C-alpha cells in the first residue's frame, strides 16, 4: 500500500515471494544486471565479463545451490550438519558414473537430463538413511555424527579408483552439454565458445547462463518451501522440537524430509561443480569444504534465502579480494607509498617478519591459510555481533533509512 509498504491486507499478500514493490523492483534490477554481464551492455558491469570473473560467478552459483540445502537443514530445521561435503561428493560421483565416459573407469555416457536429477536423488536417499540419527542425537552430537560422514566419504572416494580415479589424480567429468541420448554432436554445448542468437559468447558465459537458470529455480523452490506446511514444520522443530511434537508435528518425518531435501540440493551442486571444473581429485570433498558452507550460512544469515545468496557470493569472492589486497600491499611494502608502513607489518618481504608471506618458505601465513583464518574470524564475529549475518546488516541499514531522521 502506498506510504505503508509493510502493511498487508491478507496473509496471502504477506506470504508472497516478493511481498513489496521495492523487493520486486530490486529483484528485477539484479536479474537484468546479471543477464547483461556477459553481453557487456553497461559500462560498469562489463569489467565482470572477463573469464576470470565469470569463473568466480559460476562457482558462486554452484555453491549457492549447496548453501540453500544446508540453510534448509540448519537454518530452517535447526539440524547442525558438518557432512555437506560428503553429499556433494556423492552427487558428483553419481553424475560422473551415469554421464562420464567408460575409458577404464565406470561411465555410462548418459545425457544431462538423466544424470543431473539422479545426482540429487541418490544423496537424498542416503540422507534418508542418515536422518534417524538426527532423532536420537541433537546439537553437538549430531554435528559429530555428520562430521564422521566426511571422513567415511573421503576414505571411500580415495579407494574407489574405478569410480573416483586414482588419489591425487582423479578423473574427468563430462562436459556441460545437452543431448537427447548419446548422439555425437550435442544440441547445446555450454562448455565451448560459440554463437547464441547471433551473439558470440564464451564457454564461461554460456555456463553462467545455464547455472543462473538452475540457481534461480532452486532459490524459488527454497523460498516456497518456507511458506508451505513442511517449511513451517521445520521451523517448529527448530524452535522447540518437543513442543512441536506435542502440537502434532511429526519429529521423525520432519527431520527425515529436511535431510533428504538438503542432501538433494548438495548432490545437484556437487554434480555441477564436477562438470564445471572438469577434473577433481577424491580429496576435494573434505572437511574444509563443509566448513565453507557453514561459513556461507552463518555469514550470510541462517534461515534466510537472501542470506544464502549474499553469503555464497561473499565467501567465494573473498579469496579473490584477499589476494588483490595482498598483492597491493606487497607492492606498497617495497616502495614508499601512503600505506607502506602498514604493508611492512602485514607482508613478509625477503624473509622479514610479516603476517602474510607471499613466498613458498618463510615466516607468515600463506594466502590459503589467511583465508582459513578469515573464515573463522568472520564466523565468530557474526555469531557474537550479528547472528543474522549480512542479511541482518542489510536489515539494520534498511531500518535506519526508513526511520531517518528519527532514531527509534
């Protein structure tokens, strides 16, 4: 309503996907901006059309799908899980067995419309088998149980050479193409440069459009889930599982559904990750990957779809930002720039003391280690100061400008 954007005359209007005009306009503008990036239409966004940036955007969209699944399980249903990497790996190897080539390894060479859905179905079935544990244990104990899945998965993947390939070598995933069956020339090849509607696009750009569509579908499904009876049952279990069961919410059924849906999302993300990267080793699906998704959910904002979107892009882009800042400081450390004094303390040059070292040996943290430290710090900071993460920061900014110049 004009002048009263948060006033709703019906429950249907309040529970809409985009209940306010501002949200509708903002969503349309973001979608237009995303679609325009590979075409280099706008002068500011054309810088992101470079292959290096598109690769990061593609990884962000893939991680977004997995983060949505973990957000459903942890943020919406309140079930702590550290085993997301296991379900991603399970989906990835399901995809490569069904869609990969049979050159000394298991592979049926089936098209994407078979192996991509099955990459979600198989982890979902395994998630259903794991779900009864969630009824018997809670909190830290459930986290330890799901953590065990990661180590079990690493051992299985490392020793299943006919499926995952040799350790430290891995195997190739099929290209991102669309075929009716097993014809030699695909109808659409998303992985190679070519013409689309008279416009020349790179393989990264075509992959970006494919992943953007898939991610939008899963975002809408996740947003709709919170409005359904199943989503409300998840929220009731999260807030107080005993009280929810007394009110008629089946705890076992709700937790089983949460694990199945979350595992389905993770499997789809793992399959797309393997296909887009091209070759992965069995050690890819480790604990650090699970921690990354925990960081995405907590930094973005647990329980919110918008938080998963913001957290995915922030966490994936953060190593690039850290690397750029580190390179800038390294240039300042050897010169007399305005921040050279700070750079001398942060960067280790020629074996001198510094927090970050750009050399293979010497004092200081590597860029990879620095990213791990930043993950931990961000999780701690957001849990202490802003439990809703980046989404909570956005809410604070929005409320400030809505109430300005008043402070209440």
